[in-house]
C-alpha cells in the first residue's frame, strides 16, 4: 500500500512542479518562493531515493532539506506580509533558522531525524501562517473574499502540512525502534499528508490566474 501511495505522491509532486513552472512568470514574488519549495521537494525525493539505495540512510538529505525549506518559507512570508519586511524580520528569521539547524547537528547526528529543528520549524511556520491570516482579518474591506486570496490559502495549507509532518516524523523515529507495523502506518500517514498538501497546491496553481484577476 505504501509503495502505491509513494508512486502517487511522486507523480503528483512531479506534475505540480510542472504546473508551478508553467505559472512561474505570472505568480507574485511570495508565491515564487512556494514554487521553489515545491521544486525543493521534488529534488529532495530524488536525491533521498538515490541515497537510500546507495547508503541505506537518506535522513541527512531530509535534514538538510528542512533547513532550506525553512529559508524558502521565510522568503514567502517576507514578501507576503508587510510587517515581515519591516526591519528585515523575515531575513533575520531565515538566518536564525540556519544557525539553529547547524547547531542542532551538534546535538543530534545528521544521520538521524532532526527532531529538535523539526519542532522549531513547525512552530515557526505555524506562527507565521497564523499571523499572516490574522493580518488578512485586519483588512477593513467588505469586498475582500478569502476564497479568492492566495495569501489565505497558502498559510492554511502550510499549517496543515507542518503539523502533520511534525507528528509523523517524530513518532516515526520512536516507532522505528519498537514497532515495525506502526512504522508502516506512520509512513502511510506521512505520504497522505504530503499528497493532500501537494494536491491542494496543485488546485491553487491551476486556479491562480482566476484568483489573481479577482484579488491576489
């Protein structure tokens, strides 16, 4: 079952990468960072697959990818929320994440799940996402339609993705040493979480031109 889900996940990610590339020129600066986030996901999966076959351990690939992922998400919020641009807050967040990720390798080996950084990343992205949605709610405009605004849907998707990924990865490291059957179920949940996330982003990119004409 997991192999089938993995194939579906890779096909969806590849298709989304193509759609994002096709839409790249018309997307705003913030959304372009999400495009790079999608491409990073595809590259990470390819490299991780090769590392698993050659070294039987692909966790270093995911651990490094998480740090780059954090920088890209900070870039998205930097261009999407005016407050994040003030005093270069988004840049400082990105640099802090790089330092925290590097220091964490001193606490947890790079060939094991980077649980500490995953928690910090999840907490930081969820907080930025909630803040972004809050800033939308502050806008005094009776004509504002959240269903037509990418800056509402992207933070919402990121919240769901990060919470699901954090729970799955942290529990995976625990169950891998205790219960193989439970590990397989967690792998399934992680794949379903990714499929749901990239499926939602696919719909967003497909509808982007229409949303842009209304209120991006």
